[in-house]
C-alpha cells in the first residue's frame, strides 16, 4: 500500500494483512513507541478501527506502559504580594535559558513531597516543610524513550532567602505573567493550573 493511503481506503481493504499498515507505522512501531501511538491517535476513526492498526495500537500501548517513568517534583513559592518565584536554567543545561518552577527528580526512596523539600533546599538554600506543600497539578509527556511527569506544589511558607545556587537567575512574577515566559513545554500547563488554583483560593 502507498504511504499516503487514506483511512477510508484502508478500512475497505479485504483481506487484512500487515501490508495494510502504512510503512511508516510498521517500521517504527517498536523503535518509536509512544511517538507512533500519538500519530495513530491523530488518525481518523476508520483507520483506528482497522484490525491490523488496532493490533499495533494494543502492542504500542503496552510498550508505552513499559517506558521508564521519571517523576519530578516542582514547587511554586508564592510571596506575600502574590508573586511567584521562577528560575532560569543555565545556558549549558537542557532547556538552557528557559524559565521553570524550581524542583527536581524524585529518587526511588522518596515521596514526591520529600523530594520537593530536598530539591528546594539544594537549589534555593531555603527550608520548606512537607505539611506546608499544597498539591496543584501534574503534567506529563513521553520523550526520548521515557515518560516524564512533573507534580507541582505551592507554598507560602519557607525559611530563608531564596538564592540561585543552581540556576542562572531568579525572578518573581505575577501569576498571569508566567505563561508569557519562555519555558519548557510541561511548565505551561502547570502555570495555567497554578493561576487557576490561586484564583480559586482568593475567591470568597
């Protein structure tokens, strides 16, 4: 079958065989895992109902579940005036020069809140208590053969003055300004969720 075969053509074909599956999907079904799942989900309903495509989807979903899962805890420090602390990553780092919520990877022996406490102390030299962390939202994506999920918490209480120990720069921003900053992709939905969360808390 030609690579540009339509969904309707594929749905009408009998009998079904692996030749019905577009070359791109067959060639990358194992290698690219969740990338192909995303491509298939973007296809029309008739393509997804195709028996062979459906078989590959089932296999790919299993592969997606088996992807290494990286959990990251991030914290939004909310000051008395309502501004939020963001840090800009060092230029040499991944996503260098972009703004982000401070935080880092959850280790195997840690809970998400314990990791948040540790990372904030390592990155900002301040102390926060787990009981003062309020869960806001999570965002996830599949990238480079792994699933990355960021859990965002917020707090208004900490001890010490934030210092940029690992970042290039720190900045305080209004909730509505954060989405205008250049950030890694997962920080945008978290920023929107945070703005909605803070607005709901301030509504009588």
